C-alpha cells in the first residue's frame, strides 16, 4: 500500500505542466516581453529626439558663430572708422564683390547682381564686406610707379587679390597686379589688363576716384598705412546636392589671378532666414526694403533662423523645427 502511494506521488511529480499552466506562463512571458519592448522603443525614440534636437542646436551654434563674425566686421577698416573710400577697380558693376556700399546690404528678394543659382526664394540674404583683420604695414608708397613696400616678405598677398589700403584720412579698394610673397616686399597695383582680373582703372588712389587717365587722383599712402585683403561674403539659404535646404556662404576668392565668388555649404537643415536691421533713431528693427539708401548707417542686424532636424522625430511625425534669433552689432558703428 505504501509502495503504491509512493509510486502515485512520483508520477505526479514527473507529470510536468498542464496545458492551462503552459498557456498562463506564455501569456505572462508575452506581457513581460511586450513591456520590455515598449520601454526599449520609448527609450529609443527619446534618444532619437534628443539626438536630433542636439544636432539642431549644434547647427544653430555653428551658423550664428560664423555668420556673426562677418556681420560684426561689416564696413570695417584696418585703420579707422567711417573713412571715405576710393574704389579703383575696373567695371565695378559687373560683380557684387567689386562694389562698395558701406559694408552691408541685405535683400528680401533676389540679389540685383549675381543671385546664386541654388538660392531658395522667399528667404532673406545679406552681403558683407570689410577690410580683413590683420594685414601688413606700408613702409613706403611710390604712387607714380604704383608700388607699395610693406614691412615683410611674408605678406600673403598674391596677383589678383583685391585689397583695402588705408590710413587715418581715407581708404582705397585696389587689385594687386604683381606680388611675390615669401620673396619680395613690393606689392604693385598697376592699371590696365594683364594677370589681374578685373584690374584697376588708374594708379591714382585718391578720393574722389578719376578713371579718365592712368594717373587719376594722386594720393600717396605714408608710413604705417595698412594693406589688408578685402573680405567679401554673402549669406543665404540654398538647396544642396541632397535636395535639402542649407545655410550657404559665398565668398570672394582669387583663382589664377582672377577675383571670383565661391559658394560653400555651412550647415544643413536651415529652412529659413529672416534678417532685420537697426537704424539710428529707430526703436524697432526694419526689413531690408525699408533701409533704402541708408546701409552705411546700419548699427545692428537681427538674424532669425528656422532649423529642422535631420529625421522626422516630432510627435506629429514630422521633423522638429526650432526658430532661434541672434542680434549682432556692427563693431565699426558702435559707440
């Protein structure tokens, strides 16, 4: 009798789970697995959102940092503020970078001269020019032979470079026609054709400019005058090779002795740019159309960028968008 009970107990012990028990275990396992997957997906979405938001903020930081440098220096001279400027470049109207209009000029629509082919319509843009920081010092200037002697052979000035020359009375925009950096301290600015394009209309660098004869308006820059490369750039929203909107910078370069404009993508994901400007006596910033002929009076620019995340991680299934604003004062016009 005892042996039979022990056998029955052993049979029950090795019988395993029944169907109902197995189904309950499977349901509990599925619930735990589902909860784990839900937590994983939630964390993954949070990570993607945070990562994309970080990329938007990084793009904004890069855009504002680089753009602010150009805006801050707009209209600046290596020597002094608000100097009269004589521009002796040939055919100035042909290219935006050969003109001088006070250092800053914005547009609500297309640029009047050389609108970039990939520019996005209905976005603002701005054109900026200044005497590059640094430069070299003049030790002597022979106006008749159109030659500067500078204080070092390591002047980094090349044939075709457009430069700004200045002292504390005036400034001149002129193109280098002959220079040998690393070898010779002489920098030549002869008129006419040759290696430099567009070239100079006269040797005379005085104000007002007279292009009617090769000697023009005579002016000799004295010792300690400055020669610096002209810094010219345009900032705009363009479409890149991936058919996405991006912030672009078009800048003045010298290629084979010719001045030319080169466009480079700064950061992707910038959907829109709107810029307003502060004029003396105004309580509010105004758009480019309201500035009119007063660009040489602009004190500051208010830049508004709308940025978009690379991925569609918003709660509505669309990319995240953020609009950020940065105000930049023009250094040479601040009190």
